[in-house]
C-alpha cells in the first residue's frame, strides 16, 4: 500500500511561505527551497530588529533632549540629574517630544528644575 502523505497541508504550507516572500529578489520569491530559507532568515531579522528598534529610538530621544537642553545652557546628563532630584517623572519619549515640537513647554520644564 502506498504511503499516505497530506498533500493538502504541505501545499498550503508552501503557498503560505511563497505568499510571504512575494516581492523578494530573484529566486527568493518563487523557488520553494530558496524562498523557505529567505523567509526563515527574514523572520530572524524581524525578531532581532524589534529589539534593536527600542535601542535606536532611545538613542534618538536622548539626542533630541540633549539638543534641547544645550539651548538652555545645560547638558543632557545635568538635565536628567536635576529632573530626578526634582522628582519630575517624565520619560525620555515625552521629553524628546516636548523638546522637538513644544519648545516653550520644554523651556518651562528646564526652568522648573534649574
């Protein structure tokens, strides 16, 4: 008796991967073995970069806060130290938004801690 294989499930699995690799370069979009490897590698990159994104945004916020603080005659580290000492609990995301989009509000925060 021939071996029974679930062709429906394996075809569905291949279709799912080939649909996800649509738009990839060269054989990565239509050759099953190449597409499968590229798909798996893409998932690894996505996992890694979800973590890296958080680091990149924190670095961006720090640069923006530092630029805003220097306009008012202090450094980033001095500002953050004074905020902590003054028990003003604003996170870096909010501070960066104030420094970038609402400079008068950022100035008020700096004046409060000076």
